[in-house]
């Protein structure tokens, strides 16, 4: 089976309040996706289908065409896509051969709909993120 | 109902998608479709999730096919989805064999679940979970390939329009060449032959994938279809129309002097 280590998911702010069992359920939803060096992984302004964790390789983050940072093994991106399938806020390209694990909005949503506890904990995490961004 | 069937047995679009069922119907009607198997959306989903049982099940069905393979997506979705998803869902040509199929199926699964696919679905008001079946066929390695409309898609005239180029049909489908252009009357009379400018051809590589090759200078503007082959294509158009109805959009290939039908679907827009 596919999947990502629970320890990796623990570091994702949106999942900060989830316990090991809940994280394990999410981890099982992931599927492997490979990108060639130079390939665009996500495109700023595009609709967002999936949240990704980097299994191996490096990726570069660009915002409005400017390079912002490099992502490495264990880093993740795009978690807000799991909630609203909204718009990507950055472009990410594979800086090397890149292996990711991803979970889509379509696969994640039924898990949350069936499990109110996970949904509630994620709402709390979102509020924490929101307050932090407002400087509270 | 099995989640993997011989292509000739694919009859349920809700399991296998419209492309697989269309090709299955063509085989049942005796049309020259390369042999293959159809995988349901659920099996493709399981293989993309690296489910060992699903991977082994698919391998058992695919191993008897002569490689290399053509692996084509077959959207399992709303009516008419296959046409509307053209260009969104991936087709992989020249996959060496069953062992390489898992990663090919994974790529196809992600093509239906990509950001661009989601953007497209949002634009056309589709909010259901994408599901993609797959057709796995022996790859035809053609000398010539292209598309044929059984009715002129621009003028609506009752005539065949054929566009052809050297090598795999992707050169024509992807607009990478100016193809040879032919118009035939319904009785087969050639109404027009216009040589294109076919500088490149897509060919299969021995280890998988395809490569874009330069065409020999003397072939760039030489017609790639002879009158006998045009007559065969006209007969294929007749048979497709008698089975599926008028105004068909056909992908075809000629390999070792044999004409193959690769896809037959309704023309999405036919003339004024």
C-alpha cells in the first residue's frame, strides 16, 4: 500500500491536533506521484486538487515569479487544497527527480465527513493558524 | 462483475469508461482494433494506491498481451465526458510491459486528479470525484497514422476528411506537423489530395516512451497514403458509420500493411 509516515503528517500545522490513529487514517489515503527535474508540480493561480509530502528530492517555491525557498524530503505543501480545492498561491517546480505522496480533496473530504472529531480538530488548528497570522 | 476484462467484453461505461466500451463494441462488431484489456476506474485507483492484490490482478491480465503497450485513459464519468476530457487525461504510448504498468497507471490516475483537471472540472461545473478507467492494448507501431472524419467537420459536407502523417498519430493529434490532407466522396472518389509539411515523426523507443525524429527530407512533402489505403480508410468509415451512426471522428494507424482502428467517437462539432 501507499502512504506516508505519520511523523511527517504530525509536522503539518493543519493536522497538529490529530492523534496517531487519526493521522494513520489520513496517511493511508496518499498515493505516490513522481515528477521529472524541471517539471511544474503546482502552478500559482491554478485550482488546487491535492496536498503533497515530499518523499525524496527537492522542489523550488516561487511566488509571483520570485524564488522563495527550497523544499526537501519530509516537507509538505498545499494542505489548504484539502479543504476548499481553492487556488494555488505559489508555483512549485521539481529541482531534481521528485517523488511525492499526495492526497486529493476528493479522497480527503469523505474521511472528514465521516469523522467529526478529525473535522473539529482541524477547525481548531485552522483557528490557531488564523490567529497567528493576525499576530494574536 | 469483474473489474478487469478483455477489451472485447467491456460493455459497462460506469465501470470502464466510454473509450473502453466504444473499442469493445468495435471489436464485437469485427472492426480491426488492436487486442487489449479494460481496467475499471476502481482497479486503476487501487493500483495507483499500490494495492498489491490489484497490481497482481492487472499483471495477470496484461502479461499475455504482446508488448510494448499503449495505455489509454477512459473517463468513467458523466455522459460525454470522454470527449470533454480530451487533453486532460493522459495516454501513455510504448509502455514496455506489465512490469512498468503500475507507474503508468499511477500517472494516468494523477492526470485525472491534477490541478489542471480540477480547474477544468470546476469551470464546467463538475464536482464529483474523478474516476478514470484504462485501456491497455498492444501498441501499433505504424508507418502512417492520423485521423479521419466521416463527415467534413468544418463545412458539414457529406465527405470524408483524412489527415495523415508518418509514424505515430500523435504528430497529427497534437498538431506537431502540417499533415497530408485528403477529401473523399462517400463512394471513395478522391476529391482532394494536399501534401503537408511533415518534418517530424513520433516513433517508439526500444526501452519505452516515444521520441520525436526528423523525417527524411524526401518524405517531408511526399503523400503518406496511397489510393489503395484511402480506399481502405473509406471502407472503415462506412463500417464505423453503419455501426455507430453518422459523423464519426476516427483515429487510425497503418502498420505492416494492416489498417487499425484506434478510436471512434462522435464528432463534437460538424459544420454549419
